[in-house]
């Protein structure tokens, strides 16, 4: 999932990534798109937490049997 930050040059909301040790800023043009990115990121974090909890429970069940 890409990270969102303010561009140091223009101040716009941007997706950031690193390539060959350099930070690359790509502007998010639409405010609605920015909100959707935030919502998707939160949803993915919740899904990841649930998946990790299920993995722990599965391991406990495997050890128990």
C-alpha cells in the first residue's frame, strides 16, 4: 500500500515511493480519490490484523492436535 504525504516542493497530497534510494512523489489530483485511498488503507490494515489473528489461532489448533 502506498504511503501518502505532502510534497515538499508544491505542498500537494502525494503518494510516495522509493526507487533506487530516491523518494518519488506522485500527486493525487482528486480529493475524493485521496479519501478513498485512506479508506482502502484502513480496510487493508483491519484485514491484515484479522488474518494475523487467524494464523495465530490456526497454529494453536495445530499444536493442540
